[in-house]
């Protein structure tokens, strides 16, 4: 049996104390197994811990240039066989991050303003291999931008010439450019027009499925996830309160938060 892409066993994730703030536990006792080729949605309201879990799953929590980073303080958390609780450094860190694509929230606002879209999307390729064929990279970029429904000519534009939704789609292309074995996408359709949110998720999922790859899609939008994920995990105040297909979870809500989700969407027929 193939090794799971992600294996979390009774995981606790904390933000350490800093300045005048005490330590904060964002995730408590979460267990989750994601098999190769699975597409899983991680659902929860703001403050549920879902983005924290996604950041740690990406392997980038300790590497992010931020004042305070979350850390695994309990349980066992492995991604692509790497032990995230012990920490992954050096060449092993490079191997982990090569296999994992990460799309953080609002990443489009952080683009270098002087780079074109084509340069931004291709940047991860050339940071790995400066001798990579430029024509091949350009073709790969163009294919992704087209699949994500961006207008002709987008590749030549600068970030300030794009709408928020277009910048978000450029960020998605950038997260997919290295063909990650495991994609962690945090609110991938944030800022994207409602009419194309579903198709954008469909593109992300189709690209992963075509390669037998895996994805964890963090989102509050169950309607978008319904058409694409194999199952969902519902987090509430850092604790798992529902696991299964969307219909399974909503048809048997055993927690008030899940019941509120079912009421919002309309309970599926049994």
C-alpha cells in the first residue's frame, strides 16, 4: 500500500508566546490521512485553524518571514514522508518544498511589481534550475494562464495592471508551475468573480488528477468544493467536527457548526 501523502495523528499546533501575547493553540487533536491522488477540502469559519493547518502541511511554517510561526507541539505530522514535528532542513527541506505547492491567502498582493506575469509564474522554475529551457517555460506558463481563463496578453502585463481576481489566478498558476505532488491551496478563489470560482477550482483539481497528484483545498465555500473534492474535513475552533463526503457530513450533522452549514446549503437528500 502506498504511503499517505499526509498523515496527521492527534496533532496539536500552537503559536508561541510573543510580545504581550500568550501562547495560542490553533489546532487540537487533529487526525487526518490523505492518500495519493485524493482531493480533500478543509472547511471552517475564520479562526477555525484551517489556514494554520494548511500552512504547516506545506512545510513552510518555520520558513515564512513572519514574526510568529505555528509549530507542531503534539502528535505526529508527516507530509511526503517528512516529519514536520521534528523539522525539515537543508536538502531535505528542498526536496519537501519541491514536492509541495503552496498557495497562501492573498498571495497576489505580494508580487514583485517590476516583474511581468510570465516572469512571476516562471520564477519558481528558474529558481530551481537557472538553465531550464526558456521556450519550454514560456509554453508551460501560457498553458496555465489559458487554462485559468486569463485573457490573451496577460503574460506581458505587470501586477498593477491586473484585477484582484486576475492576480489570484496568476498566483494559482505559480503554485502549479512545478507540477507539485501535493498542492495546498488556501482560499484559492478569494477575490475571484463568483461566476468563475467553480471553473477555477475545476482546473486546479483536473490538473492534479491528470498527474495522479493530491490536493488539500482550504475554503469556507462548500458550494465550490461540492463539485470537486472527494471528501471534506470540517474544523471548528481547532477541532475536527466532521469528516466524509460533503453529502455524508451534511446529512448527519453531529455538531452545531456542521448543522449550521447544512442549513445554509440545504441538507442533501438521503
